């Protein structure tokens, strides 16, 4: 009897199936299976916030196919994306297919090692993440439907607002009020430029001269006197070697920033492209707030590096890998190895180019 693995994307299913062999059946849910009906609130206002779901129109055949496959399979593994939405999809699959204690796995990269390592250490559906997604969805309705109605009545026409736009508007209004109430003050600094074969500058440090509680120098006459100085003595000079850390692997926010700054992409387009790259097995999972890399990735890069020296002059690698801030995670209700924890987004394949 085959094992059944259900993932979200048909592309991901096609990528994973050859990695697992004939003992596995890999199927796709094609995204969400259930949602709140579009008509009506469908969130109880009696304090329970109970939500009424329906199968998304057009998904009936997918549900029937997955239900038949789950009945014919031995163990069922839910391999939806390792985030809040993916956890919600896994829970909806559990309910719709009538699964008893399905095994929950998540892939932060679509490579044979990562997929097999995840399947070897399955967990359970994280109910806290499911509840977080439901709370988000309930707020979409409770805030969005009510605020949109009020906005339409006040401004006329069909207006739309929601839990994100409402808070975003409040932040903009608060900031605009700060700008309106800001009182400008003239303040001064002095920069001395020393000419020569290697011109350099020195900035007047006035911090020790400031009255208590002040952060800016506002005495114009005194600043003019300092600026009028033309004869100075250099009492000491020191040269230092400065070091700069390499940029951290992408997190969700820095990936979106790079897409905007370098390619002029909106965040939606950046994430859509990243999702396709992830499903094709070309990058690790892109929804992450951890800038660290997995032990496997670090070991692979350090092992590959000596072979690259003949083509790419490099300094010696540090004695130990650079680790950045750690992010506490709760992957599927249990502790797992670092291989399957959220990590910074990176390519999954190495290629040398000049």
C-alpha cells in the first residue's frame, strides 16, 4: 500500500514524486480547499467567533480525488507550505478527507535530502498556527465588511477597506499629524576640509559642549567662530583596517526590498516569482524571518569553496560559520532538527559564472 503525500502545488508534486519512488503517491491540493462563503459575514458575533466554511467553488473534483487517494493509501502525509496558510490548508484537508492523525511535514527546500529528512521526522498539525490563520481571516470579515460599508456610506460609491488598510491609514494619519505639529529649529555643524595629495575631512564634535538635555547645536555665533578657524594642528593619526560583514541571506522582508529596489517589482510580484522558484526546487522557502542557513547548506558551501579558488580569488573562509540572530520557532508542535527549521532563503543549486 502506497504512502500518500499531499502538497499545495502541482509543480511541487511533479518535482517531489521522482525523489520518492514508486512507493509514494504525491498529489496536490492546488491551494486552499475551503474558505468562508463570499456572501455574508459567516463569522459569529456571539463571542464564539465560530466560522462557517464551504468548499471553494470548482474544487469539488480535487476534493473527491484526494479523498479516494487517502482511502487507498496507508499513511497520509500533509506537506503543505511551512507557514500559517499552509498549516490552515493542512487542517482543512484533515477535516475534508476525514483523516485520523495525519502526519505533518514541511519542506524548506525541495531537494532529495531535505524532502526525505522531513518525511523521516513527521509531526502533527500545529493548532496554534491554525487558530492564528482563522483569527486573521475572521478579522478580514469583521473589520473589512463593517468598515467598507461605513466608508461607502460616508464617501459614496463602492469603497473597500480591511484590517491592513485600516491600521495602515491610522499610521499615515498619525505620522502626518506629527509632521504638521513639528517645530523646526536651526542647528549647525562644522566640517573642516584639509587639502593635500589625499584630501580628508574632520567634523566638529560638539556633544560635550551641549547643555544638558540638548542634542543639537543652535548657537549660530559660536558655530560661525568655529567655522572661521583656519589654523589647526593634527595631534595624532591612526589608520585602521575596517571589516564589513557580508549581507545576510534573504528573509521575506529583505527579499521584497531587493525586488523593489533592484528590479522595481511590487511585493506581490516578487513573492509570486519566489513561490514559483521554490516549487521548482531552485530556492529554499522564501517566507521566513530567520537569516541563518541550515547546517547542510553551510557544509556544502564550505566543501565546494576550495574548488572555486582557481576561478574566483577569495580570502580564506572564517574558522566557523557566521551565525546571526536566532528565531524561536514551533515547527508542527514538536522540536525538529535544524535541517527542517525556517532558514534564510538561498539558491539550492550551485553554478559558477563569471
